[in-house]
C-alpha cells in the first residue's frame, strides 16, 4: 500500500553535503594539469549543461569519502522510519550522484542531470512528475531552489546564506531553516588560513636582528610586511588544501582539515583565498615596496609550482620547502634595505632543509604506525632511514656553519664579545637532536614549526639563545 506521507526531496550540493561535486570535479581536473583551467573556461562559455557533460567525460569525482552532513542525515533516517519516500534531487551529473546514493543506502530514487542541467524550474518539473501531483517536502540551500520551495508543502533551507533568506522572503516563501551544528565561522576560517603557520614569517625580521638594527620605522614597516606575507601564505595554504581534497580525505590526520572534512565549502574557500591574496599583495606594495612584493610574487609562484608538481618529486619537495623558508629571510632584507650575508643564508638553508625532512619523516612514521602506505609524495616506506640520515646531517651542517661564522672575521666585527655565541652552538645542536629523537618516537605529530610553538623546551632554548646573542653584542 503506497505511503500517505509526502515524499521528501533532498538536494545534494550545499544541502546534504557541505561541499559541491561540480566544483570538486573542476579542482580534480586542474590538479591533473593547471592549463586545464582554460579548458574549463572554454566549456563554461558554451552553457551549463555543455560544461557539466564535458567535465563528466573527463572526471569521475572520488565520492567514497564525499562529506555528508551528519545532523541532516539523522533527520532523513528518522523521516524514512516514519514512512516517507526519500529522493535525492540534484543538478549534479547522474553518473556522479549514483555512487553517493548507493553508499548511503537511504534513498528510494535519484533525480539528477542526465540530458540537461536539472536546476531551478527544470528540477521542479522533474520533482512534480515524480511526485505525481502529491504534496512534497523539499530540502535545499540556495536561491536556485526558490521555484521548488514555492511549490513545496514544506520548504526547508539547510544552512542558507542571508542573501538566500532575503530572496526567498521576497518571493513569498516562508522557509523552515535547518541549522547545522559545528565550529564557528571564525574558528573554521582561522584553521583554513593556518594562522599558527604565520610564525614562520618571523624569519622576515631576521635581517633586522642580525644587523642589530633598532630603527622603529623599519620594524613597523617589517611588521606590515609580516602581515602581508601571512595573508598571501594563507591563500597558498588554502589552494594547496583544495588541490589535495581527495588525498587528504584518505589521510588519517589531514582528513580533519576544513576543506577535506566539509567544514568549509570549496566555493567559500576559493572566495577566501582570492580575498587574502588581494589584501596581502595590496598591503605588501603599500607597506614594503616593489622589491619585497616581487619576492612575495616569486614565493607565491614557487608555492604553486610546489603544489602542482614539485611536492610529488622526491627530495625536490624538501629542497623547495627549505627554499621557501629562506626566501622569507631574503624578503626581509629587501624590505629593510639590509644586505643579507651569505652566512645567514647558508645557515637558514641547512636548518630548514633539516626541518623539512623532519616533516616528511614524521608523516612516514605516522603512516607506518597506522599501517597505511604513503601516496602522492613519491616516497616509499623503505626511504625513511635515508631521509632521517639526510635530515640529521643537514642540521649538523647548519650548526657547523654557525660555528665557522662565530670564528670568522665577520662575527668578530659585528659582536664585541663573540665568545658568548659559542654557547648557542651546543644549545641549538641539542634542540635539533631532540626534534629528531621525538620524530623517531612518533611524538612529532605535526609540522616541526607548529610543534615548536607549543613546546616549552623550544621556548626555553630560544630564550637562552637570545640571551647569549645579547651578551655577545
């Protein structure tokens, strides 16, 4: 006997899922080859359905771990138990949607784009045809759903934007809002920006510190440069996470990142990325000048190259990471007009090569513990021993270069009591050895810079080094 309860139609992108299949497919295509951006533009100019159909011939999105709103899923399960017929009604391509419906095992039918873009009025017609004149319930999220909401007996909006609410109200639709629980927008955005990684930009001040420069104007100028570099770096982190959506979802720890988990949608992430980059470059140009901005552009280009290609090339990836750290030192020198010595550059390069190898070894150690084979980086589990050897050697070379600097004529000219600098060498050596021991014990669960920020011993080491440097002056 047919159920007397109204059928329930549920949109997918932005509603049942916080993400968007179409946008994720575009990102997957761009990840394969950056020039595919121009291909996407050419398809988009020929219409929405042409765009989707062409993209569907090239990409089958990885839907195995496609994020689903747990709270909404629970409500749908309850509606199913009450006797409602559930239908997944989406404008996404049918071949993309069917695996998701099969995975959930909840829906009685699927309505999706097969021969045309099933959006707005087209979706309404498909739903009315499926419902056979029966009143229905519709769960949507965007202004494109207004025609369906107007016809629904119970129009439900899932986490709608304020613009969508205003447009629905103007169209005479009284929406029932389904609120989504989760972290605040501020917390999600700060996580996506990886604000804790801004600590790396303290390297911009290193030329000022090394030159014993106390000019307040230069320090203020560099402070604004610090913010500009942080904003642009955050934009590159977001882009990197968007490119790694699929592999991150399969990673035991990275799956919790905002984009991978669905806490921040790809569309919102892209808007945030463009805003951060624009604000960062504008502030850079105004505060630190053209030379600094040129280095920031070079940093961005190298980061993008790392994202698309270099991160998957063994050894080149860690060398690139070390160079990205060292670029910050160079940028600090250009912004303040202070010449960066070859000693400082050499120490920076070897130290950060060691830390880049710490990061890679920590990842391999964690994957080995979880019993997961590494993928997407070009390394094998058997490489771990060699990477550890290279990382420790790089750290020791950095300390050796520091010792040679202390004994050089440059050190004697710049410091009145250079003998105090010798104390920095064993302290720094201790810190590096401790970092590597913690890595081998699988206690280095994150980026070494992030670890150091939250590590009391690292702060104590830093204070001791600063005190010794001050005594040497």
